[in-house]
């Protein structure tokens, strides 16, 4: 199927539009090889855990030194690097699901990343969809009966893609099992939550509901749930937040500057940070 006719193209185009300036998606023809020259790195290379992963981590180590004036521990560098890959990689599966109710299967051989330019190259294969989807009769469509079955497809597709990547990063991060899959849970939730927020309040609220159904806290291998909760701002308005399952380790560089969803961040600071971001 030509890339222009892919049932996923519209969703990736919308994602690229919403994330203009830091993330764009190129849909490859099924016969096209994954790009590997220049700044491109393919997910299979990262999952192999060799020279490509070493180079990927070296980029992050240099970036930390440049931006913060101090080196980071090797496990912290690996945690940053995994986040920078997994955050957009999860969107390659969750964005088509959220926008079009279509769930692509993307093994590591079907995805490449150029982080210097913020580009993902995706080679779609099969995809799951609902019976009333106009794409249900297309080649590669796997029709599932209902929304819960489609959510199961999302969980499986993300797990199949991330599992070999986590296995490669895990020893470098000094994390195993639950800690790695807790990080995967956070990447799924926070990437889609962020993108939906750029689509407006209505879509952000819908994404939060969808993510709570997708990750209720009992779906292995994932650890933890979407875990959204509501705070009240100084004007009485509701402020959405969540507690991360995993730690991004940024505190090792800036102890006074924690993430808004970090368990180390108190609710008062979350409200202040969220209110300031909204005003900006």
C-alpha cells in the first residue's frame, strides 16, 4: 500500500501538525528500508544494545554536560535517553488510536528516530480497528469487536515494541522489570496527555478518560495506572495532575527543580507550576 494511501497517514499528519517544531512523522512505503544514515537511528539498532545504543547514550551525555555544566551518572544518562526515545515512540501507536481508533503494530524494525530534527520514520504494517471503521476492509486491517479489545491492542502493540528496547536499556539504567514497565506506563500516559492538551480542553479531558481506561492499574506488564487526580487552583478552578510511577532522575542534576508529576513535588508547587505554564 503506498504511504499516501495508508490508513494511518491522516493521524500522523495531525500529530505532526500539533507537535510542529519538535516532532514530525514520515510514513514510509512498506517496501522502503528504514533510514539509517546521518542522524537517524533505528529502533532495532537500539534494541541490539551495541554500538548504536552507545552512540545514542553518548549524545545524551554530551547534551547534559553542555546544558547543565556537569556530567550525569551513566544510569541517569540512560534514563534520559530512554525517555527521549520512548515518549515519541509511544505516540506512534497511541496517537492513531486516539485520533482515528486505529492501532498499528510497529515492531522495532519498523521505526526510526532522528532526534536532532525531531523526526520519526514509520513503516506501517497491520493495524487493528473497529468493525464500523471505513478502513476495516483494507489489506492489513485486523478487526476487533469493541473498544476494550482495541485498548488491548494498544497495550500489546506498545509492549511488543518497547520490550526489546527496555531489555537493552535496562542494564545501563540499573533498572529491571517493574521499574522499566513503570517508566513505560508514564511514557504512554504523559505523551498522549501532552499532545491532547495541545488539541484543546475537550480533547485533553477525553484523553484523560481514555488513558484511565487504557491503564487502570491491572494490565501487565505495565505497572501502575494513569493515576490522574484533581487539585484546586487559587481561583477555584480544577487543575489536573498525576503521580508518576517512575522517576526521571532529573533531581540528580537539579535537586530544587522537579517535574510537575514527580511524587517529590508537593501539590502547592504543582498548582503554581501549572498555573504559570497556562498563563505563559
